[in-house]
């Protein structure tokens, strides 16, 4: 970068440890002071205005500021490239607030034009069961929303007749008035009360939409729900919301997911949890059982001597990851059911087993306790 430039901190009149709000405020004051529209008789005003913009571009960016603090103007990659006035207005006009940027303060014709109107968003709740969430699904929903009126093409004018330029604001969509401040005379801009900021007026309104430019329409919209969505997650369909009055772009359709509980299965992230009770006999002798999954029933094998709390894992029987990182598992928690009431005959049989050495607990070193099982599960 060329040498001989003034120090950026000196240009804005701030200390080297100034924070973001101070930098922004200093630039705002400099931009107002040296704005070319405010200084038509000062040929140096535009250069000073550009100099302030260049300093702000560097000092308001953490990375650029760090390089500048270390290497000065030789750092490169800093300011200096936004020397076109239109570029400066586009980049930094928003620090003045409001929709008009610099134009709202100085009444210049340098603004980027009126913003395109966007219609309101529509919000719906969509109920999904666990199977639909696990694999993804296409749903078709019926919604009522405002769409562009076909006869007038959304303009609100009868048979698509030409709109007239607003006589009040001359098509700018804004009215301006001069305000005296301590910094001198400035121009304050507000939305035109005649055309409501549209810059155009209608001579003859459309008979169908009565000049509104839109109609209420019932529509069936297909929605592709990806696998792995979660309860209260919000999806968005661009352009499927309401069309605004007299032209613009439609809003969005916002879909809030509502996960319906499953009769047997519970979700834990991308994993499916299932509580399977087994009898003491099945735990001791082993058994083959059927358990539900999101893809239907499958058989599992309970090994002889299974202890309460054992967790079986069915790999790949869970929910597809929303970001495509594989699929979760189904975890089956085996819980040995102890009968609460026994008959006299059953009691007699159990009493005979009570004193059997084989039925006396002898946990070995390989038997995992509760905390080890929890640790293993979360690992």
C-alpha cells in the first residue's frame, strides 16, 4: 500500500485502544462532516470523506485492524479499494440507521433504490411419528395464503394498466424535509403518505383484487421432510408465504416439527430406546424374543445367565442423522421381572432353590456394575 497516508486512528480522531462503538461513532461524525452533498464548495471534502471510509473499513474489522496495528499501511489487504462513492454508500450506509442510509440524511440521489417488499411468513405445525422422523417423508399440506392476483399481475391496477409515478414523492417513495441541527441543515426522509413508499399510484383499481394486488388462495404444498428432524425444529420453504400488497416477493413458509410419542419406543438423539422385561426363567435359561423397531419386529437372543440391566445393541436400527452422518442404533434395556405374588406351589419351588449354591450371587470380575454400564452406554 502506498506510503505517506495519515494514520487511520488520527483520521478518525480516536485512541488506539478504541472499541467498536467508538470507532463507528467517530466515522459517523466524519462522514456527516465531510459528505460531498453537504460541502458542495469544498473540493477536498470528498477526499476526506473517502479517507474516513477507508480508515473505518480497516479499524472496524478485527483481522484487518490487527494487521494494521502490527505492520501499518504496509500490511496490505486493508482499505483503499472502496474509493468509488457508490461502493462506500453500499458498504457503510447502514450505520446511519433507517432504510435510507446516507440518502436519508443528505437527500442525495446516491441510494440503492427502494427495497423490494417481502410478504409475511406463514407458520404451521407438522406432526410426525417416529417412523417418519427416522427415515424422512414427503407430506402434502393444505394452506391458505395470499398469491399474486392473476388479472392484474399483482400490481393492483385494472387489466394490468400502467401505474403512474407518485406526484407527491416523484417516484422515490419518500418525502423529505429539511431539519436544522447543530451540524447544520440536514434532510430527514420518511415514507411517502400518498403511495406508502411504493413510488407509484393506481389510476383504476383491479376489479378482482380491489387494488390489493393479491388474492387468498388455498393450495396443496408438498413438503420434503429430511430424516433426523427433532421436536420444535423449524424448517423453511422460501417463497411459499404470503404475497405482499401490490407487488414484491412472497414470504416464506415456516414449518415447526411436532414429534408424536411412540407407543413403545423412545428417542434419545439418533438412538432408539426400548425397555424389554424378561422373566427370571428367561434370564437364567436364555430365550428368543421379538421386539419392536421402527422398521417392524425383529428377533433378539437373550443369553443364558443374563443379568438385570444388560443392554443389547441393534446397530443401524435407529434414526438417520440429519446431516448425513450415518444412522443411530436401537438400545434394548433388559429388565428382569420379579413376580409380586406367588402361589404356594411356586413358593415351595423357590424355597428349594434358595439354599442352592448356584442361586447365591457370586459376581465375578467381568460382571459390570451400574456405573460401568452407564459409562459404557455414553461412550
